[in-house]
C-alpha cells in the first residue's frame, strides 16, 4: 500500500480535476493541501466524488472557499473509501493541490 504523497495537480482555471483516486479494495486516510500561487484571492472547491471529473452538491467539503494570495488551505483527517475520487476546482490557474496520506486494505 502507498503512503506519503498520494496525488498532486496543477489546476487549470474553471476545470474539475481528479487529484486522487482511491484504489479498489483500499481505504485511505489523507490530508489535502491547496496552495494559491497567485498574487490575488482565489476561490476553490473540493469534493469527495463518486464519479471521475464531477462534483455533486452532496459531495463538497469546500465550496467557493477563498484563499489569500500565496496562501494555503489544509484539510486533515479525511477518510475515503474504495473507488472514490478527490476532485478540485479553482476559478483561477496557478493553484497546486497535494494529497498526502496512507492507504490500507479495506
């Protein structure tokens, strides 16, 4: 099972991006870090999605959350089950998302 950095993405503006997919038969405990590399405020969305490249209303864990210029948002202690996705969206490019954690057999 993997541990450490599980996924990373450099987000394109106004595009839903799969940052990490939980492998089949695995439970993952993770932290999500979102880094604003811009000199202006951005808005981001994070979801624990059931479908690749999609974010349903009931799946959001952050919705249009603002991050200050050169700021970071950190979400910790997130558990996600087999076959699910962490998806991210930003209204602006130049945003990094890094997921760290540990995978275990479900």
